[in-house]
C-alpha cells in the first residue's frame, strides 16, 4: 500500500511514551516509514492538536528529530503558529534554521481571534523570515 499523496505533504502522528513524553525514536521510525512509502512532503505540527499539547521547546525538539530523519528527502512545511506572535516567530526561525521549506501559521481555534490578528502574526513572521508561509482561520 502506497501513502503517496496528491497534496505536497502528509500529516503525521507523534509517538509518545506511556508517561506522556515524546518518543523520539518512535517518531523517527514513523517518519522513515512515511518517507519509504514515497510521500511528497511532511507537515508536522499542523492542526491535529499536538502543538497545543506540548511546550514550544518540545515542538522544537520534535521538529529537529523530523528534519534529521528527513535529511532533505522531501519538503517540510512546519506548523509554527502559536497564540503568541513572539513564540510563532521563535518557532518559525527555528524551523527555517532546520531547513524547513515553508510554514503553516494556524490561528488559535478556541480563542477565535479577529482575522486581522492572524494576518499580523503571518506578516510579522514573513518579515523576519524569507520563507513561504500561509495562515488559516478557524471556520467553526
């Protein structure tokens, strides 16, 4: 069974230990599985819930593991959006330093900020980075 996608990315699931800590070895193994199946790209830390469940430092470490395993095989579009513009910029700069090809900046789902807030965060990130990024707004 091939996991080849029609969109340039593939959502993924982070592996965890039973104590709730991130299982880097398990995550690395899953990334290798996806790459071996021929995915076109990786989209870690998007809107599947992980970003709000782990700390910014854990997000950085997780992205490091993914980038190390990927070694430039496919593009990585990293989810770097956060409730804080400063944290979004920090995560975005880190993603860029790891060689990520683009950023996903998702507006907070539960706070439902004004649309302008999303664009300010996106513009601030884009100003500090020369990296493709896009922002999505909650629809519910």
